[in-house]
């Protein structure tokens, strides 16, 4: 059986991808931009990203993010870096991300807290994305449940195609919303540990060699130092985890759009770099 290496990408809006394609054109050459626009047929993605679903694996390119903007997320840099390092080799990205969600409530996992509701999914709201933007509260654990669902469905799809799936990596871009809540920050270490352990247990048959790559958050969030310290310490004490220091790497949120910078989200070139950093972290020897 041919092995299918899966890379899970999950989190909130910087995992969704709110970085504009038009600004990336100003930072990279035309040939590279054309390659990214064309997409990577050997690096396919199955995504449920804020308000849009791929409904199966498609080639990885721009606009695997939100329905009404010309944007992209970390998957583009991940795909580019993997394609360069392993030309022609197949990888399968599985992405689950929603804007504004917390680990404290939305991604809380079963062993994380008794608040977790096993029956909580996105369909509890008529329009989940619109409800999130309106600040509505969801029943706890719905993002965790949706993550398990899409990963499980992706595994079944690949097995039906004759592959032997293996979860190679879990890339986590989240923590911004938790950093703005004292209660969520205080519980972040416990809740991330629970998510990490529950994911490994749930997919034990597929994730034996899974590497967890956890990206730090930017300086614009109230308790960013505490959240990043939790992430750094967790990675230091777990051999299967890697911390990506986005601040030390110089990733920026301060410049785009030019007329009114969206400081909560990474500038386009930084988003591309973030994806490449994820790929480097999960393929390092």
C-alpha cells in the first residue's frame, strides 16, 4: 500500500488565512507568484476554513481560506516548502480553522474540561462564520469535534483510494483570542496538553510519529508573552513538539493593507514564511 502522509493544520484566523494575495505580488518575483497561483498538485488539501469547504482533496493554492476575499493561509508556504524539499512526493494537508475561536471554549478537548460537549458541531448555528463574527457563543468543543471529524473523513477517503494514511504532523496556529482572556490564558497550558494527548490517543493507529508544530502569537495580543512562554515550555518538555518563535523570526502584522493595517493578521510575505517554517519544523531530521 502506498503511504499517504497527512499534515493537519488547525487554529484560528491566522490559520484560516487573512493575508492578501495582492500584497504578496509586491514581495516575490513573477515566476514564483505564478507557481503559487497554479498550485501544487502533489500537495493536496482538504479544508473547512471559516465559511468555506473544499468537500474533498484539491490542489493547494491561494483561496483555501475564506469565501469572499483573495487571501491565503499557512498551507501555501507549507506546500511550497514540501514541494521544493520532496519534488513529486505526495502530501495531504487537512485544515480546520475558524476566526476568533479559543482553545478555552471552541477547541476544548474531551479530557481538557468537563465543559466539552461531544454533540457540539458547527451546524449548531445556521451560519457558523457569521455567528462567530457577531460574537455569538458556541457550545464548548465544537472546533475540536469538527477537527476530529474532518481528519477521520480524510483518513477514510485516502484508505478508500488504496493509501495507507499516516499523520506526519499537526501544525497549530492559535492562542490570540485566549491571550485576551485571563481565564483562558490561565488554562492554556492544561488545555493544550489535553488537546495534544487526546489527538494522539484518538488517532493512535495513524499518528505514532506525529510531530506537533506550535507557532507563537504576535505582540499585539494582551497576554502574548504568557501564551508564548506556555508554548515554548511545552515544546521544550515534549520530544514530539516544536515551537516556532514567530517574533524572533521577524513575522509582521503591521503593514497591510497599506491604508489601514490589520494588525491582528500576518502580512502576506510573513504568512508565506510562516507556512515554510511549519514545513521546516515538521520535516527536520
